[in-house]
C-alpha cells in the first residue's frame, strides 16, 4: 500500500512481514512498540489529517514533546502526502509566529501547556486545525487518531515531491525554510544505513530530539530502513544511557553526550557490547575523541551534515577515524573546496568554502528564490558557508565558518537576532554576540556589550531582559562588559578579534 509513495515505501520495506518485531523500547517504562502497531497508528494519523482537510503538499507543523505519537505523526504526514514541519520545543510564541506565517501550515500540533499562547498566533496565521500532544502521549491528536482505522493507502508522491520543511539560520536574521524532497531524505538514510552497517540486529540508543535532522532523519530513518530497534528516550540522561549500553549496539549523539558520559564510572565495561558511536551537529574536540578511545577502546565516528543537505561526509566505518576531521564524502555525494570569490575548485590542501552536490541536497529555500539562487548553484552545488580543507588522504576538515553562525549543542543561533534584543535594552549602547569554544556544547553564546552612557548593566539583568523573547539555547551563557568593540577602518565590528580574545573563557 506504500508502493507509490517514494519515502514511505523505503521506511516501511525492512519491516514488512515482521509486524511483531520490536521497533521502539520506550524509556523509562520499558514499553515495547512493534513495527505493526507503529505503522497502524501512523496510518490512523494519516487518515485523521486527510479528514481535517490536509491535501498533498500541505504543511503539518509540530512543536511538542518527543513522544512515540510524534514519530507516528511524522510518518503519518508522509503517508498523507503532506509536508512535515518540526519546530524546536524551545521556541517562544513570538518565534513560532514567524514560522507559521511563512510556512502557512494547515495543521499545528502543540504541547497542551502552550495551547493558550499559540491558539491566537495560529489563528492569525490561518492554521485551520490545532491539535495537542503532551509528554504522556495524551492530547487531541491521540483522540483524533483513536477514531480512525488502520489500513490507510499512502498518497502517491514522487521522489521530487516535498517531504519536509526545516528552518535553519543563515546569513540574515530571518530563518530560512529548507525544502527537503522524498529523494533527499530517502537516499541519504539508505546511504548511511549501508555505510554505517545498520541491520535488523542493531539496537540504537535514541536520545536526540526529533525536531532536528540528526534525531529525525538520521537516527529514526536509519532504524526504520534497517528494521532495527531503538531505545527511545525523551531526552538525554547520561546515567540512563550508560545503563542501556550493555543491551544496545549504537549511539548517535552530539559532543555534549560524550563529554558527560566520560564523567561516569563504569563507562569502559558498559561500552563493551557497543559497535558504533556517532557524533555530529557540532565540532567534537580532539581531546574528547582521545579520552573516549582511551576509556572505551572505541573511536567516535564523526560526520558532517547540514539541515539543507542531511549528511555529507563521514569518517569510515572501517579505517582510521581521525580526530578533527569529518571524514570522506559519502557515496554519491560530491564535495569540493572552492574559491569564495570565483567558485572555482581549489587544489587539494588549500582552504576555501565547502560546496556539496548530490541527491541529498535540498531543493531550495521556501519562498526565498533570491536566497536560493545565492546559495544553490545552477550546476547543483550548494555553497555551505563552511570553510574547509581536504588533506592528501581525502579527509575533510571544517576549519571555520564563512559567516557568524553559532552552533551550540547542535543548534543554530544567528547573532543578529540576539543582538537586536540586547541593543534594545536601556542600559546597553551596543553589543556583539559571538560563539566561543565550550567543552560541553561545542560553542557557547557570549554577548560582548558596551554600556550606555552613565550605566553599569549587570550580566544577569541583560540575560533576564531578553529571556522571554528567546529560546534558551539562544541565550548568552556569559555577558562581558567592554569599553568599546573592535572595528576595522570601515567601522565594521571585528568579531574575529573578539572570538580570539575570549576563546579561553570556558577553559
């Protein structure tokens, strides 16, 4: 029944005829969700979506806790031929307004605790259906699912049709919606399944959020395509992850996972049954890589991806996993280092802007044809904005960013958004928001401010002044008061000098 839906066919194939096989073990209850039960519920949600008027190509937005039902909603949206739009659970109502206004979804699913704040926002943005989904799996989405029957016939969708819309920060303060096709998602997950050797025998510890590419399209899709099992955790709990390792085979995480696990006793013994540790979404410090190998005997496999492209490169499954590198281009993916001015490929060993081409690359930015033309070349190469070098052995290393984007704990923060809020405070003359190295988060958001005449603002007051308007991950971890910001002869703030000055702020 999924044959004509490109992505749905591929995420269902490995479990056909294995309806009783376990797909998810839910933490902490231990409840087992079989493949048959999971897809039956996804089919019911697809029917519920169609019942409220969702048609092929319509967007279905969700800002809700990580639950099995949210995963069912993802698959149900694909079955209904619609477009899945996951939103970070940390976003405030004012931030959500932009996404709903831009993407114009037909449906919004939210946490019941946020219903009162989001209902007027959704109505203003012409969202016709609002459902709720709580952390305990209850809500009006579950009720809508409950009145439907399984056996939904998937709406036909071609590989070029839109499957998901994910927003990412970019070169302006306005978030951009990356258009991800059925082909982009399916091809990338199939490649990773083979490259990382996932099978029905694997048990993945799934502690990543599912509003993000890493947890949704890498961890979840690979497990589905392999027909394996996942231990499904609502959030990262180092002690619980350690406890699951003896019965698991793989863990996908961000560097924060690994730094926190390194602080626990018994890590070496717990990791003996594991075959694979993957890290991404933020740079992994070489120190963390070396400590992990020393304690567990495993080398963490670091890879590199983006919202617009899914995964592009990976250290090898068999072969040297080199700290400080993100490995080789994945099969079918072309990677070049280009001159930032001309776009011409540079010789191996020279530093330039990384560009990517392959079936994994997005189709463009939602409602932004000019931005799409700027970053997606006519020849299919996507200009990532990352500064990179490819060594003599073919390993890719990301050595910096062409833009000021901050990646903290795997999440993107665009400094201008934070600066505008800080600059609006009475005690502040101007600010510069930068990312500095952090052992836990990869980068930490730091605000460097110049006080208004006659003022002496305190860091805590600055933080509390902007907190209501920003998701927590965007808020500065440190506020530093300086007499003036460094500028070049054109008057532009030299953030590179600030990053150098405060590089050792977190040790």
